[in-house]
C-alpha cells in the first residue's frame, strides 16, 4: 500500500450510498448458507466470484438478489452489518447511512422486524464499539408492483423512528419515480428524509421527477444529470447532493473506465458530489478504495479529497452536533498533511 492510499483510507468520511446486502462477501454467503441449510447453485467461493462480471445494472441485480437467499434470521442481518463495520473502520468511515431492500427479503418469507431489528442492533453496536454513527434507509424496489412497497411501508410506518430516510432502488430504466409519490409524502410527513436512485441508467427526466414528485433531499448516482444543463443549474442552485459511486459505474458499464468518469467535471460545475461504494462486495472496493481508485485514475489532490469528505458530512442526515464533530475530524486530517 502506498503512502497516498493509506492517507486516503484514513480520511474521515461519511458513506451515504451503501446497500448492506451489497456487502455480502462470498465467504459470508457460504458461511450463512451452511448455517441456514441453504443450497447454493455455486460449488465454492471461486465459482461465485467468477460470476462477478456485469454488462449492466440488471445483470448485477440478478446475482445480488440470488445471493440474498442466505439471509433469513435477525442474527444473519446483524452479522452481515457487523461484518461490514469491520471493513468500514479500515476505510476511514465515521458515519454510514445504510440502504436495505426489505421487499427482497419479505417476499422470501423473512419477517420485516427481524431484518430491521437485526440491522439496527449492529448500527447501535457500531456506535459503541467503533464510534461510527448512522442509520437505516428503507429502500423500495421500483420494479416491483406498488402494492409490495405499500405493504412494507404499512409495517415501517408503525415505528418510523427506526429509519432515517426512505429511498428508491433496483432496475431504473422504464421505472420512473413518480408513482412512489404518495408513499414518499407519507414518509416525509412522519419526519423521514428522502432519497432516490436516479440518473444511473435512467434519463435526466427521472432526476427532475425525483425532485418534483418525491421531494428528495439527495439523488443517488445522478451522473446522467450532466446531459441536461438546466438540471445541472438547478442541482447546483439548490445544492442537492449526488451520491456518486465511481467503481460501481465502471463495473455496471455506466462509464467505460474510471479515467473517463466525469466526476472532476461534476465538481468543477459546482455540484455537491460525494464518493460512495454502492455494493462493495460486488464492485471491487469499499468507499476508501473508491477514493484510492480515483486518485490512481486522475490524481486526487488533498484539497479535493477533503472537499469530497466534507461534502459527505454536509450531505448526511447526521445531527448538526455530529456534523460539527465530523467536520473537525476532516480539518485535523488536512492539518496533518
Ligand atoms: N442501482 C439500483 N439498485 C441497486 C443498486 C444500484 O446500483 N445496488 C443495489 N440495488
Ligand atoms: Zn445504489
């Protein structure tokens, strides 16, 4: 490991775009399959890893949903998140806002409360054991019938304090956000924040729609905003954060390679860009690794790295006291240069 990589891994940062199911590493897939007596269609970890080559979002989602079959109990969800936090600590992560996809589990017969309580238990332990703050983002699958989202939402709204936000993910193209408007309005009325994946594979119009119809605080991905100058002006004017995931964009074929990623241009235009990992077990790196890869691709100077880390803190849903603490950590990282 080079001195620059070590330094970027130490940079204190918030991870705002992480699907906890996307942290399921092959070793854990097999360990949980053994524990739960689940038959896997792969002989071993090497064979599973051999499937990690994707041409688009859907080809990834197919494997992502298949591997989830090993997650069944409250303990499985707690162990999954605990295992993630072990990694997060080594990546300089101090705050995590974690997506989970309840519909993908409930449809397999898993109890909603087991998922939520297992994850929240690990989130509470991360604070006491590692000083990592954060919370859960309940994400709806946009490519499933609305009734499926509504039935999960009926369970969630009984105790909304278990979540920090609602989100929207899964196959994007052909699934515009607007029909989730009523659920998002209810979530906002209960005090939850809102985010949505938009402009990853889908067109810029889905970003407009997420802003206008879902009233989101942040856009996840949002890279295709660059195709629409009016949209870029609005995102800059309203300082809407974009949770960009560089290694994910390359692995899913949204950009040809990291050197052609337009993140530098997004920063130059004044967009509030953050760097995140999306599904790190599948895409070749956790959030610190994304910083290291960006540095290798186009040289990330210390000021830019610190700006990205500050954006992640300011774009988070942490309390203002916690944001001040995290900003001070970034300041002292920069002062150590
Ligand atoms: N996009 C949409 N849905 C997802 C993703 C993603 O990158 N990862 C997990 N679910
Ligand atoms: Zn995502």
